């Protein structure tokens, strides 16, 4: 299989997948190195494909999200256990955390995809943060950050906001 065929097959694999696929898994599937996959993804992106790199792997976001709503919430916390609790609260109340956004004084908005929709994905995310001693993006802005979340209804969104407010994480608009 030549490089163009492989890229076509990578694209098909990502489009057919219901979730993210790790670069190492793609590398095994196509019998190439992970670095070749990284280059293939870069070439596909340069060609206009909207491939998202998440902590769980590569994926293509389905623009038709079955009448679900995307909403933005503003939160603030500083501790690792609060990050985990905030994410669990959103997931347990019926939401999916699509990204985290912070405002940087020099670079402006910094946005990172999360694509967290289950407790297992939260556990994996928190494990990665701890193992790599990574500082969350929110530390750039004294714990203040935004999340884009996907919810099935306004009612679920209101319940999530109420629970986050109850826990002291939600920054309310005035």
C-alpha cells in the first residue's frame, strides 16, 4: 500500500470509528511507525480534513450531533481532585466535555480538545496528568477556564450548571 492509499484508509478508519483511535493503534493497523501516522495526519489536515487530536487519540468530529446542544460553561478550581470532580459531575449529569479553553495574556485563547464522555475516560485523563506531572491549562489563568459541553437538552444543561454552582466550580454571569 502506498502513502496515498494509507492516508485514504486512515481517513476511512477515523470516519467509521465511534471514538478516538490512538496513533499507535493506527500504526499497528497500517504496519508503519507512529511517526509516519503523525505525518499522515498532518498531511490530511493540510488537505482540509478536520481531524482532531485528543488525549484519547485521533478522531473526526461528526458535525451532526443528533439534535444535541453544545454549551459553554465558565469554571474555576485549582486542585487535581477538583478537576476530576468537575468532570465527573458533568458526565454523571448527562453531559460530555468536548474541550477546555483558557485565556492566555500573550497568546489569547488556548483551546484543547478533551472529548471526555465517560468515567473511564476521566480516569485515563487524570492518570495521564498525574503520570506526566502535567499542569492543567487552567493554571495559566488562576484556575479560570471554559468548557464546551455537549448535552441532550436545556434541562440537562441547567442541572449541570446547578450542580457545578452547588460545588463552587461555576463562575456565574452577573
